């Protein structure tokens, strides 16, 4: 994992170098953890294939606190591939992470 500043009011949290099931699950789990217990000053979390950009108000929360919170959230993540539906052996949910894990969605080459 790597946390890098993006200007003075955002940070990019990179959770992997490739798009695979574990990385996609980690991205979604981190977003979910931040939604359950948002950091004061958090404006928005934007998930990508292997990273999340976290936008925050630097007047309300210093970047050091954002970094500590990201590290704490990541340390508590329980991740793995999306659950499979036994009948089709496809991810059971239709969320974006599951679709990307299956190779369906923008940039995957599959137009379903």
C-alpha cells in the first residue's frame, strides 16, 4: 500500500499494482470502511481499479491524520474475491467491483 498526496486536499491510496480480485475487494472494502465511519473533513472517496482518491478539507483535517486513518482502515480490512453464486460460479452481486472482477465493465473489453 502507498499513500501519496494529490495537491493539498487529496491523497491517492494505492492498494495494488494490478487489477485482480484481491485488489478490487480491498478497494471496495476501504471505501465501505470510510463510509461506515467517515473521517471529519472527508469530502469524497473516488475508487479506481487499484486505488482510491480521498478528497478532504485541509482546514478541518490535516493530511497526517488522513494518512493515519487510511493506514488504520487498511490494517483492519478483511478482503478476498467477491462471493460466488454456486449455480453460475459468477460473483453473486452486480456491483462494480464484482463486474470488474468478472472482466465485465468499462475497459474490460466486454460490453455487457
